[in-house]
C-alpha cells in the first residue's frame, strides 16, 4: 500500500485545497477551550495538511505507515523551510509515544484504511494515550453512502502532464470494503513511460459504530460534522468529521 503511488499522489490530489482544509481544522481547534500548540497527525501521507498546519506555527509530529509517503512529505517540509515537523514511520492502530499532545488528527480518510472496527478502536485508544487531559481528537471518514453512490464500481482515468493513470474501483459491499486497482504510467526524462500497478483497500464504517467506539473509550463532547461545516453529519454525507475531547 502506498509505495509507487507516493510518486503520483500529489498529482492526483491537486484539486484538493489543503490550505482550506487546514483552515477548517484550525477553526475546529479555535472552538476548543484549551490552547493547542502541538499536534500528532496519523496517516500524514505526503504531508499536505502537515505542512499547512506547520505554517500556522503548530508543532507537528506526523506519522504514516508508508515509508515512501514519508520520504515525499519530508522533502516537501524541507523545500518549504519548515523545521517544526518530526516524521515517524508507524501504524496508527499500535503507535505509542512518550510525549503527549494537545490534539491528534487523521485526515483525508486515512481511518478508512483500518481493516476492522477493532482496529479503529485501537487507533482511538492510541490517540487517547497520546492526548493530554482535555486534548482534542479530530478525524474524518468517507461514508458508506459515498462509497456506494459516488465511488461505486466506476473507473476513472487521469491524463496529466507526465502521467497517465487508470483508477478502477472494485467494491465488495457485502464484506464492507472497496479495492482500488491503480495502474499508472510516469514519463521519464528520456520520454519513455514506466508502468506501475498498485492495489489499495478501504473499509466502510457506519457513523454510529465509530460513535459507539468513542463512547466506549469515554471520549467527551463528541461532535460529528458534515465535512467543511459545523452542521450535524450523518451517513448520508460524503465525508464526516469526528471531533471529541479526551
Ligand atoms: C488517503 S491518504 C491521506 C494522506 C494525507 N492525510 C492527506 O490528507 O493527503 C491515507 C494515508 O494513510 C496512511 N495509512 C494507512 N493506514 C495507516 C495506518 N494503519 N497507520 C498510519 N498510516 C496509515 C497511508 O499510508 C496514506 O499515506
């Protein structure tokens, strides 16, 4: 997962406004009564949100399970002259660290890569251990209605400068997951194209099941937002954001 794909991740995500996404997280954090200075980010990927938050002067500790994604993230932080980020290779369902944080975040459906509700529970537990008292947890998921109605079994193609990608979706809704079969061709300096192929699997979770896990771990003041807003979110939205206090 996320090996060669790290080479093209940013090209495929170019329509996402990460500065706006970081602003939204910032507004959620501003609503929290305790000041937030340091943040632990799980599933940081190529560091797009990480760098935006670092520019806002937060101290970031960013974790990903893919070394290839971390290499890209680290280069990006260096290029942008950001010195307030530490990167770690790790799994959000078992990660432990001695330091504690004002906030833990996991963005852009990183949590949908966890393979069972028990793993989601383990991620919530690791986050709880890493949070200071009254620290804030923020994460989002793609909802099952997005997987069923928007992503489905469609095939997308991207024909970009230096890159051609075919993204084929193979859902297994009965088992609660969807596979993405990615084939991409990247143009080299000599004008020839190298072919790469990678499969990724994301899992469908119901909002109420994640809410139950948060309650079970005694998280407080749990809010569920329709992504990008402060309105109540539900399984009918494409993406929902969970915000909870330790
Ligand atoms: C869709 S990308 C999101 C990346 C980034 N948050 C963003 O906003 O662009 C999901 C990321 O989660 C990472 N990931 C998946 N499972 C993980 C796990 N168990 N622990 C840590 N990272 C994980 C993947 O390697 C990938 O970089």
